[in-house]
C-alpha cells in the first residue's frame, strides 16, 4: 500500500486506534458521479509563488501549492469532459460583507470578497465552460443555503468527486454534508490544497478515517475511464 500524507503525523497510539477501530474502509463510488470543484478562485489560490511571497496581495491564497493542484485539476476536468462526466464549480462570494461568516475570524481587505471583484472569479486556467454548472455559496459547505441537493437529485447523481480548496475548510465541510445526505464521496488528495500544511494533512486524515474515500488522480482517472 502506498504511504499516505498523514502517516508521519501519527503516534503509535493513533495507529493503534485506527487499526483496532477499523477506520478508513473504502465506501467506493457509484455509476453517476459529479466532479465538484470547490472555490478555485483567485482569492483562494493567489499567485504561483511560495505562499509567503504572495500573502500581501492574496492573504487567503494557497500560492504555489494551490497552483500545482490546479494543474492536476485541469487534467481531471479534461478527462471528465472527454467521458461526459458532469462538472460543477462553487464560488465563495458575498453580496454584502455584513453577512460574511469568515470576516470575523480574519484581518484582511474584505472588499476583495464581494461579488464582482477579480478575487471572486474562478481562475482562467480551469474556467467553466457553457456546459458546466456554477454554484455560488456564502458558507463553507456547498449544501448550506443553496439548491445543490435539489440539483443532485434532478441529475440522478450518486457520487461526488471533490477537488479544490481549502482541504480543511470548504472541501471538508462539503464532503461531510454530502456523506450525511448519503452520497458516495471521494476527495482527490493531489487535487486539493490548503494554506496550512498541518491542516491539509489532518483534514485528509479525518475525511479518510470517518467520511470519504481519499484517492489520488491516477485512481480517480481509472475510475472515470471504466465508467459505463
């Protein structure tokens, strides 16, 4: 078995808990997946530089780590479109900063997070096509206060393939809410990113242990290529 990103963080007791508890079993994916691209916007990707060098301009940006994930997300989207797998993007945007649930926890220029600013736009490298869905949200989970569940039912979706950022924030919240609604979920570990390395690894560990499958781009590509 391949080594997982979070293994170096685990104590002997942690490994015992996982082993004895039987955590991390695969749920698998179904026959009608949707690729969900979470918040790959300029605000949250930033510039293709080491993260510390771009924080003055993009305080919520992931920097070069985010952009390497974008490169792999593009590969996945190209494959998905080739195999007629539907794609949905989410954007975290605010119409009025008074209702921004994140602003109270940060010290940043809030104007960049109002709809219409460049920072709220999905990065050009993986911009949606006319056939893709785009869902605006104001909270971490793509399910909260949005029509997402209704869309999934209408489309007959049984599985979500989740990519984007941040791993410990909107990816995790959306994944947990999807599993809670009885969808099968896979988070693609090399197509998600976070500003904090510890949060990234711990988020993936938590999702793998209790909620979702955590697979890589090669594994999800095999799955898509073998869909009926």
